[in-house]
C-alpha cells in the first residue's frame, strides 16, 4: 500500500529526526570513548560494512566507487581456498561476506569478532600491501568498523523487514533502514493487524451464534 502524501509528511515529521544521523550522532552519548569526529567516521564505515553484506557478485565496481578506500583494492581480485576444504579457489571477498553475515546475525560475539579480524589475514594483508599507496589504511577501516560494531552491536540490526537490506541503526528502537521503508512497513503492519482483529471478531461472533442456537434448541425441546 502506498501512503498518501499527507500521511507521509505527518509521519516523516516525527520519524525524520529519529533517522537523521546528525541528530543522533550529536545528541546521544557515545558508548565508547571515541571523539565525535572519530565516531562519525566509524559510523560511515559501519554503513559501508552493512552495504558489503548485501553486495551481489557483480556489484564490486559500484561498491568500490561508493565506498572508495574501504577494503584494499586488490582484495577484490584475490581468490582463497574453497569453503569446507573442497577443491578449487573461491573469491576472498565472498568468503569474508558470508563469514561476516554469520557474525552480524549472532550480534558480534567476542570470539567470532576475533576470528573475523584475524581469519584470512595473510591473504588480506597481502592484498593491502600490494594495493596502491592511496589505499593505505583501507584494511584498517574495515577492521575498525567490525570492532566498532562489536562495541555498539545494537546498531547491527536484523535486515530491514521492508526491503531486506542490512543497515546501521541510529537508535535501538529503529526497525527499518529508512523513512520510506518505515512508512510502508507500518502501513502494511496496520493493515495486517486490522485483518487479524476482524477475523478474531468474526470467529467469536460465529461461536456466540452457534452457542445461542444450541441453547434455543434445548429450551424448545
Ligand atoms: Zn529498508
């Protein structure tokens, strides 16, 4: 269901401040000791990490353009061993993506985070060392984004129920990735709930009617 313009603007008036990163990033107390500038940088990289999780096999070039300097350039061309010890080679970034998805789903537990930032590190470090000088620090940005989410794991929400994308939450109650997704999802939720209540009411009425009919039969005998 598409919300009409009036409903949309009514809601956005309330929701926009909640989704506006500058509002939250300025007003909320950071849970770690990072400066605001540093925190804003980490949030940007955490968002790059969320986008990396949803990346399709042919989306590498577009991702590189949008998040330049995040993950070493050479990483996209390095192959690692196949998962589960099978024969053959497998793109390193796809391995990293599936491992990261699991850790995200589990809420960034300490052991998994340690595994994540140390696993494949020989290949990753090789990719970082052999990437252009302008890329120096790109591997650190990736690893620091993971560590940031380890500290602020509440930000790594389940995928958006409306569009299915991973996202970084600005506050703990946020359920959707954006205002349009939130508006659409709430409309659908309300419509579903309305249907459910209607069904329950009808079922109760049917039961009451059947009971009345039974009683009537008894008294007329
Ligand atoms: Zn969404």
